[in-house]
């Protein structure tokens, strides 16, 4: 991972490799809400835990589900957030992204290499 770069919204850009497949998690209720969850391993340093609330709109949930196809373990992603803080859960230290504004899949290094060979 490169050092976090400034984002136009005075935040940071976090880039790295997904440690596991991205997931959309749902919370039951009268109006079910969802959250996009990622674990990113930077080139150096602690891993990042990214959670982006998706609200209750089913259209937003479906768009996030469609995005999961290109966010598999080993793929590269960029996350834009306001900042991050250290977090220690059950002896596992991570950096937790705060106020995530965008998550962009950058692709798989293997797929990108194969596409360039053609």
C-alpha cells in the first residue's frame, strides 16, 4: 500500500489487496438495512477493516451485490474515507476506516496481467 493520499473531501485513500471476498451483510427489521464489509491488506502495515453502511434502499443493496463480483479475495481495491483509527479485537489489531465515502474495485492482478498479454 502506498501512503494514504489526500482525498478531495479532506480524507484518505486506502489501497490494498482484499484478504477475503467482500460481503454485503443485512440487518433484519421493519426496514432491513445493509452494510458492505471488506478486509484490506496493504503492502506494509496493519490490515484495514472497511464498513460502508448502505441504508435501507433495496436498489442500493442490489448495486452493492453486483459490485461483489469484482471484489474477490486477492483483488485490488481503493477506499476513500475521512480517516481511520486503530482497533484491537481479541488480540487482532486492525485499522478501522471512518466515514467511508467510496469503494472502487481496481481489479485482480492476475486478470489485469492476462488482459495485457492479449
